[in-house]
C-alpha cells in the first residue's frame, strides 16, 4: 500500500457518503491516545464535526491521555474526559469479577455504552477504530470496541496504518508508542498476541492470497503460522452476523 492520497480520498468519500445517508450531524469517537483512533479522528474531522470521548480508568497510562488531548486540540475536536473507573467498579462489585479478561471486556463495553449515549445525545454516528489485523485475530470485545455505526479502517492492516499515520502527519509520539488497548497497567497488544504486528500481518497477507496453511510453512516459522491462523479460525465467528432462526 503506497498510494496514501488515494486511500485517504476513498475513506473520506466513504465517511461522507454514509454520514449524508444517515442524516446524522457528525461523528462520535473514542480517542485513546493510540494510533487507530488518531487516524479515524483525523479522517472524521476532515468530513464533519467530530466529538471525542476520552475514557481512562485509574490504571490507564497518563501518557496516552496526554497524547489524546493533544490530538483533540490539534484537530479542534469537541471532547470530554470521563474517568470510567466508578462505572467499571460498580459492575465488578455486583458481578464479583476477579478475572482480568472479564474486567477488560467490561471496560470495553462501558466505553461503548458512553459512546452510543453520546451518539444519541448529539445525533452522531459512532466511528469504529478496529483495524483489519485486530478483526481477523478476534482481538476485540463484541459489543465493546468492535461496536460502531461505520468503520473506515477495518480493511487496513495494522502495519500499513503506521505508514498511513505518517502520511496523515499524526504526532510521532502516537506512531512510535507500543500499541495498547490500555485495559490494565502495562498492557501491550503485541505481548498478548505473542508476535509483532509486522510478523502477524505478513502471515495474514500471504494467507489472504493463498489460504493453504501448509504452503505458509515454507515461508514463515511454523509456530508463527499456527499461532496466527489458529487464532483467526477460533475467532472467525466475531466477523459473522448474529445467527437468526429462519421460520418464514
């Protein structure tokens, strides 16, 4: 992917088309201080009025919040900062949650509740920020960070987004930091996935061209191939519509 001007224009047309069809007044987006939300916020702000929510917990990295605030000021976004710790703790106490993954899912879904409430209040569309790598790996919470009205970057691999961000002149602090959903202290996406996005995307791109696992063994480390493709297969249900019993 090299023609980033063409890509930008295509995504801006996509956003503009769906916004006009919806009759909404603009976009609502969760800004984390990370790469994906920075790109989506930048694109949305070029199309219509965009409102950002920054939703840290007590364990969130303050540098991410600072980068998110700088981005909002740079793009002249309307924004609110809401510490969601009390909301999250109310769920945790009622449900007696001790498992880290369950807590992470609660955090992601609380953030989406606030985004959709913001959307209802302002008459906006919720813009999604999940990239293609995350979507294929299932690295996201259903009805959490994967929930949105539209998603301009859902068909772009994470490794390509780093280059696209440079074209869009996203702040280097955001581009260079380790990707993180900021769900707990010290959390990093690539630590959880087990490999760097560059390696994961190389496998995914090759698999997209030739979907035979055995052929990939000749190109990549077998452990890498199996880890990535097992995860894709296990989480493929997240990309499918909800099954509905057909009784017609």
